[in-house]
C-alpha cells in the first residue's frame, strides 16, 4: 500500500492544498493502521466493520476523542481515494461514526492582558522589532501562526492598510490590520537587512539570520518567551491571539459574518464559538456585580 499512500498524499498536497503538518499527520495515521492490520494478518483490501471496531477500541485506550476523530478522517479519506482508484470496491470507514469531540471554549486574553503583552515587548534589536511586529500582526489581523510566518512583502498594502493572506487550502483573503500594526511594519521593514545579509534574496517579511522565512516553530518560541515573562495563572498558546482578536471584535459590536471573513473561516458555524465566549463573559460579569447572582 506504500505506493497508494504516496499517491494519496500527493493528491492531498496538490489538489486539496493540505498543509505539511496535516500531511505528516495523515501519513502517520494511515501507516499506523496498515501496520496494525499486518500484525493481525488482515487483508487491507477487504477490511470489515469488525476490523475497524477492534482498531478503534485499541485507539480509545490510548488517545483522546479529538485525535481518534482525526485518525478516522485520515483513513476514511484514504479509502475513498482507494475506491476512486479501483484498488478497493468499498470504503469501510463510512460504517463508523466519528467520536463526539468534547466541547470547549478557546482560551483568550483579556484586552488588558493583550495591551500589557504588546506594550512590554522591547524594540532594541532588529530581532526584537521583528518579534514585536509579528505578534502585533497576529492580534491585529487575527492571523494563524502559519499565515504570519508565510507573509510576503507583496502581501502588504500600505495605501489601503490591508494584508493579503493565504490561509488554509490556499484560500486568499484581504484583511485590514489597523494603524498600530501597519506602523510597526513600516518601522520594521528597513531592519530586515540587519537581521540577515541575505534579505535582498527573499521576499519573506519575517526572516531568520540565514535569510529564510521564519518558521512556525520559531513563532511559537517567540510567543513562549514573551508569555513566560507575564506570569499568567493560565496557559495560553499563540493561537490565543487569534481567538482574542475575534472575541474582542464581537464584544465591541462586530458581526459574526464580518469576523468570519476576516478569520477566513469557510463556515459560519466555526465562527459561532465566539458567541459562547461572549455569553461566558456576560455570565461572569453578572455573577460578579448583580446582587441576585448568588
């Protein structure tokens, strides 16, 4: 099946525009199942519900529902590909239900915490200017880590105060980022050559010393260094800046549809999570200030 798996991954990469991170996860998910099937002497071209049930039972002892759901999605997609190629006649993973994912509310910064974080960032070195600018963009435009890491010089439009963002599945959107973030970009760009002597050979906005585009891992590292200095009582990821962007917009009267467009969500249902965040905030305020709350 290795040849079929290679073709499957190429299809996801070039036709579906899956990210490298997702491709690696899907490849591992499929290989894990194929290895399990070999250990059981199953014919992977004739997988039945009983086989899948046994495999899912094993996964249930090791993984959370969210991970199991992704593994099922990978295998369902892989067998759909095999059906299309005539390798198998039926997709057995259509017989199993996806485990219910636990509902959760994303963690967000308060407005005060975001202001504290961004105002505390130093600007003494070119690298520090870079780091402050990329975090400002993540909050100012609700950008994903991969989106800020992949930003190119041609994506910046100073005249309109907007950025062109290439998001998931290569979906392109244009977003406003505000005066503060745009001013930070203007101040930062002349320092690219001080960060790397190879800056002229790259059109990446945020560079490493070698002249290559900053990686998502480096963005996470920058964020972790900044957040550790704040000594917050709860753990927050870089994605919390994106969640905070959407939550603060909603709290100040922006429509869900507008937020959906700025975040690049394909479905409004994905954006609706932020309405629950607002309800939780209202409940908290009610319990804190209303005399009948307790």
